[in-house]
């Protein structure tokens, strides 16, 4: 497989030891509902993992959950996003983290995103981060000032290789007069925090919390060691977060730790930035409320290469929804038809599919191969089977229509509520829920095991 490496700015052949790809993905900061831009980043991760698997690689993947240490600004200023959310919602930051982590996991599952093998929470790896900083300190890469322990970028020779930043031309990020930092690009490894901070830990340097960048370096090392094949994340992380991760990793190990960096471009709305203040920041639930399914949005993501901005509009979402419906119908027309396709024809489609996904994850082209195959070949079950195989990457539930009698989540929730009411001997409530279920077109039968639901 060839992938574009943001570090060398070239497409390169992926090489990995024992055919196992060690992959690290920057995960969410769990202080608010994930938006559809965030989900683009994880759909990309998922397509990459599934394409690698299709091509015969095994994967050892890690994704962090940032539940501490991500400040409002990437450059160590402002408050911790978790503490702000805790104040906003009058909750403990750990409750905030739990709630929004669950929201994130729910969205990934609705989008058919397979989570990496290891999901690592920052708050559960503080010891590893402290050990990492100690090693950097031993090697002379750190210094301490009033508000924390900092990484000294001028001591690390390779700083700026990912972003192209030059230490001698600091431009707008000139150091402000009151700062004790040695260079504007220096960044916090450990921040001292005031007494009223809820998330804080003891360390050899004083009570505080870790910087955001150290989290990914320390957890990457713990699960993947000091040689990582691919590191993914959104394009916004390239200039600061990932540049700093490289500095930490490579300074500590004295060699390049991450071989390939892959960055997904942003999702935009109506051709511009998506933001809360513009009122155009959407979550997956917002799309569902408008009648779309999560997989309509996933389909839309397959149409744009990950290194191009994806322009989200409701018109394009509507056309994705209708395209997905036609695609599923077309797939089902092939299902069960007598096998007619020649071996070499099937092979040629699979070769085209593999060539597309192996060329820096050209998913739009691979989707085109699927459409071409379904449309131009005679109805035949072997085409159906190959389409299903391709769907191990696309994950669009292409057989969906066959599950017509699947019980919707809403009905299952009601049935569970009714079960609880019955257990509490609240028969009035249980009857009320039964009526509600039947008004929605389903009947419920009580069985020894619990209940059985049928479509009327
Ligand atoms: P955060 O929780 O802010 O760290 O973001 C989680 C992931 O979503 C990161 O990989 C970001 O780079 C990515 N991301 C944030 N906004 C967008 C967007 N509009 N389009 C694509 N990816 C995004
Ligand atoms: Zn990260």
C-alpha cells in the first residue's frame, strides 16, 4: 500500500514489521458533543484500518481519549477544556469525561467505525507521562519556570520538520515580555495548577497536570513501543500538536519514532468554517433529527479523498442518502441470481478495487469501481458476494434492505422500559408503553426469557 506521508511530503510504500501495522490515532477531547467534522477524522481512521486489513495487514491500533490537559489554546494558554466544561455544566470533570466519551463511542458505533484495539484515557496514564518527562529531563531537554516544566525546542535539532516552521523566524508568535519561556515554540510538559483545580496529580516537579502533547507520546510508547508505522489526526494538529509529539518522541529515543504521518483535511459547511458562533456546527444527532441515517453521512465521506476538504451541505447529504438507497437496491438485485460472471472479470474488479484503496486510500475511486461493477454486469450472485466483500471497507450495510424486519432502537428502548415497569409491578405504566409500542406498528409478547417484538 502506498500512503502520503506528511513528514516527507511524498507518497511512500508502507513497510511494516511482520505485516503488522502499528497505528496511533489522536482521539477526541471529551468536553463536548463530537461534531460531524470530528467524525470525518474517525471515518478516515476506520477506512484506513479496513483498507489495510483488506490488503492483508494486521493492525495494532491505539486511540487516546483526552480527558485532561487540553487547554483552550494549543499553545499552553487559557484554561483546561475539561475544567471549563465542568463549570459550565456544574459537574465533576470526571463525569463530564464519562458522559462525552460515551457520546463519542455511540457516534462511532452508529457510523460503523471500528474502534482501535486500545482505547487509552489520559487520566489513567499519568504515571507513564511523568516517566516520559523524567527521561527528557535526564537528557537535558527541559527547563522549569513559574507555571510548569517546558520542552526546550532549541535543544532538539529536528524541530519544524513536519510543519516547516523555522525556529529563527518566529513571526507572529513572538514571545511576550512577561513570558519566561526561552523560545515561543517551547511547550508545557507539565503544568502547575492552582489548588482549586479538580484534576491534579503529584509529580517530582510539583502538583499539576500533564501538557496535552505528552499524553500521545507516552501512551503511544506504552502500547506500540518506540517504532510506530502510522500516526493519524486532523490537519489542524499538524503544526503544533504533532510537531511537539515528534520533538518529545525523537528527543527521548534519539531516533525517528513515527515513520508516517497521515492528516485528514477538514470538513467544512457550505464552503466555510463550521463553528458554534456561526450556528452551523452539526452533530450526528442533528442529522438524524432531520431524517438522515448515520450511514448517509458515512456515504458522503466516501465521495471525497481524505486529503481534500469535504464540503458538507444538506443538499449533498440528501443526494448521498438517495445514492446509498439506490446502491443498496442494486446490490440486492444481484443477490441470489444465478452465478454468471467469469472468474477473470471478478478478478479484474477486485484488482481495480485494491489498486484504488492501495493508492493513498483512494476511496472515491474504489466506490466508483463498485458502482461500475454493479451496473455493468448481469445480475449475478457472485457480483453480490464481491460487493459484500468490498463493503468490509465501505461499511455501508449494503445488505440493509434484507433486514427489513429489524426492530428499531426506539422500540427496543420502549420494550426495555416496559420490562422494568413490569418488574416494579407498575402495570398501568407497562400497559401504557404497550399501547405506545402498538401505535408505532409493533406488538410485544411476554416470554419466559423476557419479551418478543413483532412488526404488525
Ligand atoms: P479534538 O477533540 O478537538 O481533539 O478533535 C478530534 C479530531 O477531530 C482531531 O483529529 C481533529 O483534528 C479532528 N477535527 C476537528 N475538527 C475537524 C473538522 N472540521 N474536519 C475534520 N476533522 C476535524
Ligand atoms: Zn494526539
